[in-house]
């Protein structure tokens, strides 16, 4: 019997990784086609092998990518296909706008040191394709040997220089910035993400609440927290015998969104996170409306397109256009009608062309998004 959705209205998602949102069938197909051994022979077996049913540590979760990414990395056809299928997946979940993050540096598997997933170097041209109304968030990379799948960890005294320089250039070039911080790391990591990397949004950010002064300041600045409840349970970022930070965000009417993070590994859809917060944390339909409006306002869309998305949400929610979703400057009100059409646009700013030269096309302009991971 099909479960009734916890929130059967248009949704916005801001934190999901392309390499963690691949269909098992697609992994199997390219594993066989490219002659790459996989730990299972059927989609169900592969999903069960990769997927998580109980909490692991964050490093244990990140190790999952080693099992299947060799089948995808370095294959232009495979990357185009997973992007197409991702858009179809999100459309079926009722998502009208999504920002998906990816690492061209690692997906291309070219000119990478060290080579990702222990493969031979591959020569992959830049991605071509039709326009995509889904936001593509490009990952900043580091040569940290602890990195897995483009997600490295750092703590005090701050981010490595290999991240600092690209983010300084991003600020100068008016490129939007989101940073994983405070997932398992301390509030000091969050402070470094905001003050040093100049993050405009925070991926996870749960441990911010441990520093009341910092939390109060970020609320006053209307910082957006990209919350991934089910992910936080399975990665051990949240302990079930404690109150989840998202409950504090809800009670304080903070600016946050609900997101899947890596649905392949977590065997989830966006409804999983909505069901969890509704069933276990007292979330209501009105709160779901509020958080989605704030997600739209905090998106990295151009202001005109933001207004279109916000108009769509207000209409779908039966709310007047002047409805407030927390404290947000009126001049920034906006959103976008995001048609989830199939296609892929990979845009690389000139200063990041060294990251993945074969996936950058300067004629496509400057990428408006940059993401880093500190956890």
C-alpha cells in the first residue's frame, strides 16, 4: 500500500549530491558495459549492499561511494544519464526547484591527483546538453587524502588554503557559496565557514546551536541551514536520544530547508524526511509551507526567477503573496517557477578551470555556485 505523502504540495530542495542520487540499475548497466566489477548482480542486491538501514559513522557512510562510483566516474555518457534520471526522480517527488551539487573534478576523473577511486586517468570532454532549470552547485576540491567523493573534513583552526583561495575569488566574483559545516564538527567549524569562507548557506549546521551567541547571530543574519534529517540519523550526526537541531530551528522560526542529501545510500526520497519530521518532531503542514518558502528565498537563483518560484509556491499553498516566512528583507523576496526539464548545463568560472578543464566551457559563462564540505 502506497504511503500518503507527508506534504503533497510543491517542494524546494537545496542539498542533494548527484553522486549520491543514482539509480542502482544505472550503476549496474555501466559497470557491465565498462567491465567494472560491482559487489552485486541485481539492482535490489546492489541497493541493499550500498544502502544503510542503521546508523554508521560519517567515514563509514563516505566509504559507500567506493563501491559504485568507479562504474560512473570518467564516463561522459554515464554522467549525462544520471543527470537526466536525477531530474526525473525529483519531478516525481513533487520538487519544483532543486539545487544539486556535484564535482566535475571527480566525475571527470581527469587531471586529478590522486586519481579518484584508484582508477586509470580518463579523458572526458566537458558536458554538453540542453538547458537545465535545476541549479547545479559545483564543488570546490581539496587534495586532502581523507577526501572521499569530493567531501573532505576540516576543523579548527580553519579550512585548508586550497579551499580558502577559491572562496576568496568566489566572493570577489560574486559567486554564491554554500559550505558543509557543523554536521559532526563543532560550532567553531560553522564560524569558520561563515567568517572565513563567507558561506551564504550552511550544509547541515546542526552544531551551531551549541554556541548560543553564534546561533543568535546567524538567525539575525537570516542564515539558511540545509537540514537533512534522515541523513543525520544514519550518519550518526544526530543521536536519537537528543533533540534534533531542526526542532530548535522550527521552534525559533529560523531559516532552513529539508533535504535528502544522498538518497541512494539512505534508501530514501524527500518524503522520507518529511514523514520523519511530521511523525517524530511535530511538524505541521504550515511549517512545511514556511520552510519551503524560505528555501526558495535562499536559493541561488537570479532575483527575477526567484520571484516566479515564490509566486508558484504562494499560489499552490493558497497564501497571499505578502505572506512572510520568517524575517527576510522585502527586497529579497523572490523565487522561481522551475520547470524540471531534462538536460544538463555545466558552467565553470575561469578561476576554477584548473579543477576540471575538460568539463568547463568558458562560452557558457560564470558559474554562480560554489560548495565546500567541512562537516
